């Protein structure tokens, strides 16, 4: 069905608006214009008539009993009838509909439509009616959509110029640039927004995405640091979970990637295309995690006979907490898992996740999680695993943190079960 032309679209709008005003008047005016006192007037008159009838019956009874003579009865009857007529006239004067109420009703009848339409012209946007109608009539939805977005960008840019300290405006501008794929501009806007709103998770993850995309989509370094900080503040941040999963994939931490993708998928409408893509990424990460190899290790049949380096060893397992300590888990706690050499020193692999993700937690430690390239997991035969549930988010730990440790864990081991079972003194 073809869209209505601008004339009929605008006409129908004003007809609908007029009907709404008439409906409002239909509720407001009748109580003001109706002679509401008519019923009260009738009721009082009936009561008076009933009283006078009772008095008349008493007088007739007194005459019959000889208490009143005929002359006295007739005189009293004339007085009673006079009072009845006089009261009826007085009540009629008192119960007339007040002039002020009727004037108010007629005033509202004239002022309400004027006020309604006047306010719309002052506070509303009447020209948008024609613009929308013309846009529908044009039939070019893609061009119109792009025009609307660019118009929005111009409006927000003007707002940021007028008030450079408006962090929300910079955030909207950054997200809008990202939506249309203008990443350099989005990065610039996010740099402004992050300075004004440094603790907002969505700003942190948006900035991380812009940084990564303008740097060949590499999330290592500052982008992933921003993502992990954002997830500490809001473990449900969708963009943060997506980027954390991608970063784990890039680092070949497939178990960790599967964890993030799984958590993200639970928050999405299952039938949406985006949810299906995340589910496929989760399955792929789980498959690679179980095989202990990267996509680069999956050679084609033609390359099967060529020499290839063996996959770097990993440690896979499950992190859990003792039942007696489950009640001590806080919603804002952070999980840290470290692998250190038997002699101690800096971790050769480290994992970080929000406690809200839940325990038990499946994990995989690999060379991609090393603190430095020279001190990697694959250089050792055995390591010590230390798990910490930090209350402050500090990986160094503090009194009251929950911990667990396992020594002499062979590099390359699978199905490792590490339990957090003590409180740090």
C-alpha cells in the first residue's frame, strides 16, 4: 500500500488532534454546564411538600377531635399554603445554576482548544509532520535513514561545541559515529567522553572498541584493560563481554573466550542473528579448547605432511570454591588465577574474571596469558596455581580475600580441579 501524500498525512493528524480535544471537552464541560442543582432543588421541594402535608393531616385530625374550630382550621390552612408557596419561590431562586460555573464552562470550551494547539506550536515541532509525510511518500528509506543520522550527528556536534563539558553528548556522538562506521571520528568523541565519564562501563567498552578497530582490530593492551575494568563495574555489559571473548580468542585462551561468549549469549534473544553468531563463536571456542590447538594448527590435507611446530602446552581445568565459603562471595568480587614457577616470581600466565560469572569456572592457561614474552608457561614443566577471590579487585590480595593453591601442576595437564578453600589472614 502506498504511503499517504503529505497533504493527507498532515490533514489526518489535525483531524485526530481535534477529535482528542473534543473528547477532553466532553469530559470537562457537562459537569460545569449541567444544572446540577436541579435534582437537589426537586428533592428539597418534595421534602417541604411532605412536611406541609403532615402538618395538614395534624390540623385535620385536631379539627375532627374538636381541638380546632372550622374557622381556626381554615385560617391555619391559608397560612400553611402561603408558607408553602413562599418557600418554593425562595428555593427556586437559591438553586439556580451559578452564572460563574457556566461562564467557566464556556470559557474552557473556547480556551482549551486554543491552549492545546498553541502549546503544540510553541513546544512541539509542527514542521516534522510535513517532513515525515514527505519522507514516507518518497519511499527511499535508506537515504532518509542516512539523512536522519547525519542530521542527528550535526545536532549533537553543535551541542558539544556549545558545551564541551557535556559528557553525555560526547557519548551519544561517539556511539552514533560508531553506528555509521566513522571510527576515527568515534575514537575522537570517545576520547572526550572518557575524560568526562571515566567510570561509565559503556563508555569504557565503546572507547576500547574504537581503539581496537583503529589499530587493526587488536585488543591487546589498553583496549582489553578498559574492557576488564568495565566488566568489574558491570559484569553484564554486552559490548564488554563480546570484546573480552574476542580478545581471549586472539590470545588463544579458548576456554576463557567460551566463558565470555556463553555469558553474553544468555542475555540475548535466542532467535536473533547476533545471538546465533555468538553461539557459534562459543561452540568454536569450546571445540578448540578441548583440542588444545589453534585454528592455525588445523592444516588442510595438502599441508598434512609438512613439518609443523607442536601446539604450545596449556593447563586446563575447573576452578571451584569450598561449600563453607560460598556465602562469602560478593557480587563485586574479582576472580584471579595465576600460574607461577615453583621458585615464585611473576606469573607465567594469569586469568581475570568477575565473580558474578559464577563458580565453578572452567579455565585454560596458555602462553597468550603471560605477563612477558620471555617468561611464558611453555618454558616450565611444572607450576604452582594460585586462585584468589579479591574483595577489592587488587590482584596482590588483602586480608579477607578467599584463596586456593595447588603445587606441582604439570604444564599440559587437563581436568585440573583447583578449589578456593581458605581465607587470607
